[in-house]
C-alpha cells in the first residue's frame, strides 16, 4: 500500500512538472508585476503565475501546520483532562464500593 501511495505521488508530481513546463513554454510574454508600492521588471507570464502558485502552496502548508499544531496541543490537553477525570472516577468508585460492603 505504501509503494502504491509513493508511486501515485511521483506520478502526480511528474504530471504537475510537465504541465508547468508546457505552460511556461506557451506563455513567454513579458509582463511587469505592479504592486502598490513597487513595480517588478517584466518577466514571463508563466514565471509570475507559477511563482504565485508556489507561494500560495507554501503559505497554505504553513497555515495548515499551525492549525495542526494547535489541534494536537488541544488534543493533548483534553487527553490529560480525561485521564485526571478517569483517575478521580476510579477513586470515587473505590471509596463507594468500600462504603457499600461495610
């Protein structure tokens, strides 16, 4: 199963690489990128689009990593709270069991 997953990942990465190369070859028109405070020198349209795609992917991974870390921390805190509650419940059951038998 792991080999199949690795194979599919390699196929998807190669397909994306091939699509990027074809896109870059078809879109060689130089286009300046004008931000509010700075204008970049004209570069190929494909470069700007692929760069925006890559930056978006990296930012998406960073944001999802932060969310994942916060979720794991919350889960850890909940597990600790559950363990304390189970411990307290077992102590209470132990004392009530002794009181009933006496």
